[in-house]
């Protein structure tokens, strides 16, 4: 998969940390890292929301034969500002989301996930990003004690990407 805006933000930040380290700005580096991991988390969660919304919009356009009325109705009632209702963020699976497409789709994708452990791990990572994002924004962003490092958040983000790719393939 090609680099995303999240990868760019992460790489730019790593350059800043390196600069602060080289210039012996230990306290500044620590503060920057503490704030950046929150920004990285929100960036990853926001990126996933945008990608899944784009996948769903494309899915509706294809399945409705680009019928503007159906597209408009589904977009307004089922997609706009609904993203965080699709998933049970505290669970270890995305079955709630899969069920939105019917029992056959849900069972088909669960079978695929069961045969590919990377996908199961990817879904867990994706849900962790969403869960941490919810905690961060609902528990006072500025003082929230995010107990993951920047590297851990970036790793979880990267591990989530196969799930997004799976949705893109399955819903096209």
C-alpha cells in the first residue's frame, strides 16, 4: 500500500524529534512526543473514517446504478455523521459492521477472517485506534494520559491497513 497522509505526518514528526534530540532539547522533545502521539492517533482515526466513508459512498453508487435519489437518501440517512455507530469499539471484532450488509455478507467475511489471521489482527488494531480516539476526545484531550508511545500508535495504524483494503475489495 502506498504512503498515506498519516505516514507523511509521522515521518515529518520523526524529523522534528531527531532535530530536537541533536540540539539537546530533551524537555522539548518529550513534550513534542507527548503531544504528537495524540495528533497521530486522531490523524489515523480520521483517515480511517474518511476511507471507510469513501468506500461506502462508492458502494452505494455502484449498487444503485448511480441513482441520485437512492444515493442521496442513503448518504444522508446512513453515512453522513454515522461512522462511529457502525462499530462496537470495545469489541475485538467488526461483526456489528459486517451485519449491516446482511447475514450472508457477514458470514462470508467472518469465514475469510478466520482463515487469515492477519485480517483478524488488523481488525483488532483498527478497533483499538477507534477506541483510543473515543477516549482521547471524550476525556479531555489536553490532559488525557495516552499510555501508548508514538511508535506503538504508528504500528497499530499500519497493522489496521489490511482491514481497510479488505473493505475496499469486498464492497466494490
